[in-house]
């Protein structure tokens, strides 16, 4: 909700940032201040078609009854404007403005409607080589992974192999309080389990050695060291621990590794030929380089080849613009699921962010259904507006926040203010002045990092115990 913000997709983030759930829902929210830098060069992108005809998901720990709208009714009276040449020019200008303002290296944007489409790339895919961004590049998508993992679980529900109200202890041993936590609560971010990506020891281990290979059990163990944050079902909190557990549920009930299961049961069934769940740091060509400041000294570095094992079924997937455009519609309309199962999936509950509700591995952000994602070096937003049959996909090669906001959220907001003014995608920035609380932090993502996505978590405090000065106290996915 990935923002729901990052460990973004998976999780939480830098000491100078707050990890959120934009899921980001990255999941849902954004992070703290971002470093400056000179604006990158602009590189024009490809293909624009338009027809001038009108067209006919964070604060962690927010309770179900809190004041935030679930988002289920927030898009009742909107439409996407015709994608005329004038509108395309407005989009070009708005995207370039956000690109320069946030010092984002490069961004890919795709908008599709029944009557036209807009597809452009701006900026640089590789800052060192000066390579322009291109719409055909593969990208790490962080917490957007959660949409695939949740779909895999729901496919097993439709096959009678998993029950949404089964306790997770039926499938996975050793989960603290696992006999009281249901599959539904894991998928809806309401388990209460502490997010492993907010554990200082995990953050130190990852940031000090980004090539380290983590097993799912090792990841969960970081979270299990902490008590639950609240009783199952009583609140919403974006936590990557939930989706690592769902990956293990898939392996137990599906009878094969989660990467193979998702390939067979989700990617292939949805016609996603360029989407992969990597089991190592392999990154299919062509791809953009990704840049992060989630480093021990806070300096921006190239995170392209960081091993994504730490995000696993919460944030490791790689995809591209074409696949995510197709997937956004499939996800929101439930093309791979029985009607009743999809109906349950779309029942969102409040996240604490106005207009953003979270369902089962997706959010409703003022009418836009989908998720976001964020992890070191990359961010994603992939959403669908049902009443206009419109999709929006944003892919960028940085996760460095701008004034407390995920840059992916800023792009999505600027775009939807133009194309769907009655349904504006919006995730509030993180409040940097909030008191840190390890017990209430969470991540991705939602977009996300939500993040992810991505993640819904409280701001992390600089110099958290066990972390080097300047190192992140949470990591997002």
C-alpha cells in the first residue's frame, strides 16, 4: 500500500522518514524529509493516443471505527476527462514539475481509458550513463507484490484449500497468538503482529549488507521478538509480517514454492508475461537503475541489485508498465476470482487516512482501487477507477521522499487532479514531529508502501537503539 509506504511492500524506513502504509498503503503514507539535488534532465517518452469523447488506501493503529472513510463510497460520481491533446500537454507539464520538484531521476506514466491512452516516460533510467527513461523498462514494484500474494491466497479460497476465517496456525506453526489470527486479518492488515521491518536489528542487518539472503522464517523472527501491537481485528496497521505469513500459507496449502505458485496461478492466468517473482537478485533486462537514501550515512546510492529476499511475498516482484496496466483492471474487477470472493476482497475498512480504506491486499483511494509499492530504489502506483474503466500506473526509480511524501503519491495526485478531478488520489505526508513509538510502527504499499508500495507506520526516531547514526530505523517495501 509496496505506500502505504515501503518496507515499504513491503516495510518501514529511514530515520529521517516515517514508514507508512500507502501500501504503501505502499503502501499508505509517505516519509520524512528528502535530500535535495539538481533536477534531472527531461527525456520525452513514447506513445500518446487520445479520443476527444467523454467517458461514460495512514496512520498505524487506527481503529475500524475511526473517522477515516473506508473509501468504498468515495468515487461515486466521477469521470475521467477526455484525453485531448490539451489534456496531454497539461499532464506533461504537471509530471515534469513533480519530477523536478522531487529530484526524481525518472518516471513512467501510463493512463488508459475506453476512449484513449497516455503513455510517457520522463527523466533518466541511469544517472551515470544519462540513459533516458523508457516505457518498456522492467521495475521493482515493492508492495504492489501484496496484490499478487493476496490473489494467490484468494485463489486457494476459491479452490476450497484455504478459509478466510481459518486461523493462521492451521497452516503455519510458531506464530504468536496464531490460533486467534485469521487469514482475513492478515490480508487486511489487522493481525496486530509487529512488523519485522520496524525491528532495529533487521534494519541494521539489511542496510549493512544489502546482498544478504534472508529466509522467510528469519524475517518473521525479527517481528516475533516484539509483543503484538493490539488484539487481532481491533485495528489497522500496515505490516509486512502479515504478507510473509501469507506467502507461507500459499506454500503450505498450494503445495509448491510461492514464486512458482504465483507464476502458475496468477501471472500466467492474468496474461502477465513480463512479471516475475525473483528468488535472487536477478533483474531482467531492460531495467532502470534505482536510487535510495536508505543507507547507513543517509547518502543516496544505487540500490538496483540489492537482494529482494528481505521483502519476499510482501515486496519482491518485478513487473512493467504493460503488465501493471492489465493487472490493475484484473485486480479491481476480480477476473481471477469468484464473484463472492471478490466482493469480500473489496470490503474496505478505515486506515486512518481520509478517503483511504484497505480491503484484502488492495486499497480504495478516493475511488481508485489498487495498491502502491516502495522499496529501496523504486516506487509504484497501479490503480483502476471502475466507473470510468480507467487505469493509472506510475513507476519511478527512486524512493527518496520529498517533504514527508512518497514521490509516487505526488505524481499520482498531480495526474488525477487533471484526469479525474472528482477522484483525486491522495495520501497525506508523514508528520515528522510525531513522537516515535516502536510499538505502533508498521510498514510498506497499499503502496502502498501500501509500499509495498507501499506501509502504515509511525515515524521512526533518528538514532534508534541498535541502529547506526543516520541509519534507517525501518525499511519499506
